[in-house]
């Protein structure tokens, strides 16, 4: 008789950097303990935990992704166990089993899509996929993927807007949802068009804001702000920046992927960015204080700092630069007006305002197309340009 057993497993990143599997740990109440696995007979907390259902086909173990939510994964496991119990009982009674439904539940499909993003090394896409899938699954309240209708997607849009999200954010989440459905190989002709939104001009930090922020910063945050502002790095490029990325002789910083962190540069294109002399001096001073640590902006334990944005927002509050009006200011003292990516926009805009040619700025920014760089031409109205316009006799 075929092995119909189903087990809930945890896939996690071990201390040696390799991905391993172990049975999910349970508490005294029988519930799964989130983030814990049974390793060598002991319950231990593991990193990067996601859940899988282990079953067998022709005596070979098959692992089905079950997402990162412990209770949801356990529910999927119990459902599969019940299905297999019924099938086993039917086989024992000599009743022919016509076949099992190959319908995918929303949770199973979402878990598979998120896992696919992770396997491709698309870390940012994985984070977005996890957020959008969880939001949509909790809103749709449908069991199976093939039950989703146009109305479900429209209700999703409405729910996001009710939570105060901008039209652009709704459009981005819609595109991520569509990406999931395409991956799941379902016909997306039922989906409404991507919501339209007003294309906003790129926003940048003023010199006064940057100076006030640096005045309030410690050595660590000074390094974070200076690198972000003067090299135009994206958030994860900052997070995984290493000393080996700096060419001290030619004053150049190379942006490249890091396999040990499962980090891939956007569009998979490395690029070289010139480092200004004052920033190079700051980096040399910082290098002397860090010893053997290779991550320039890493934590004392040598691991990447995944909370750079949170650290920035705390500094903003300390410097008294928070707006005090947005919802995040009122609830968490974390102003929505401040973000790491805005330093990158400031960098690109500053280069264009100082007459660095478009192609060069495109290369330094790592933009795949010139159109992305040209968006930053619009706000390049320097005081010199404004003075010339003011002197015109209309």
C-alpha cells in the first residue's frame, strides 16, 4: 500500500549558510511554534523559516511549499492528512479512487509563488510577493485559486484605498497580483485594468535637511547617509556593501551581487560609481574602526543591518525633521516623508543639475533605460535657472 503520510517540515538557513529541512516544532498545546524546528531531537529557533508539506509518491519524498505562516501551513497539512486518510480507507475497502483534484488552494499557490521568487534570488520581489499575497488571501476569503473573480480584485483595490494607500501603491500591488496569477498559469483575462495614478515628480532632500540630519547623526548613521547620498545606492545595495567593493586606488565603488546573502543586483547588471574624496576619507576612517568585519554598514555581529530604514526614521525624529502630520508620525514617530530611496533620488537629481550628461548618470544610477533617468530632469530648476527666468521681460 502506498505511503499516505504527510508531515509539516521547516525549511531554514543553517549556521553554515546552507538550506536544510527539519520537522516543525510544536508547543504543549499541539500548535506549531513559529520559527522553530526539531533539530537533532531539540526544538531550536531557526532563520528564514518557511514551511513545506512532505508527502510521498512512489516512495519518493515530495515537498510542497506551504508559506511562512505557521498556523496556515499547519491547516494545509491537516487538510492533506484528512484527504489522504479518506483515500487510504477507500483503498483498504477495495473502493476505486477515481483521482484527486489538482485544484490549488490560494495559500498553496501563494506559497509556491513566494518560493519561486526566493529560488530566483529576487529578494525584493519575494518581499513584495509575501506582502501582497497575504493581503489578498485575507481579503478574498476564497479557498481555491480558480474561484477568484474580477469582483475579488476590485474589492482588493477598494480595501487598499480604504487603508489610505495611494493610487500608485494600489497599481503596484495590482501588478504583483497579476504576476502571481501569470506564474500560476491561470487565465488573467478576467482581471480589471491596472488602476491609473498621477505620475508624481521625483522628490529630493534639500541641503538644509541633509545638514540638519548629519548634525544629529552618530558616526554610523553619518556613513549610511553619506554613502546613500553621494553614491546613489538602493536600500539593499547599502545593506550588503562590502570593503572589497571599494577600489581605493581609482576611488570607485563597484555595485555587485552577493551570493552569500542571496542578493542579486537589479537587472543583474554590475556598475561602477565614483566615490567623492570626502566620502573616501570617511570610509578610510571607518575601516580602521571595524577590524575584520567586511560589511561596511553591518551590525557588530557581522550580519547585515536589515533595519536601516528604521534607524533613519529614528534619527529624523531625533533631529526634529518629522512632519508630525502623517499617520506614521502620529502612531509610531516614524515620518512617511523620509526614506532611504529618497537619497538616491537626490543623488541622481544633483548629478543632472550639475550638468553630468544623461548617459553617464544612467550608468551611475544603474537604470536599464534612459527614460528612467530622464524623469529626473524635470525638477532640475536650480536657483541659477530661476534667476534667469525672473529676469525675462515677458
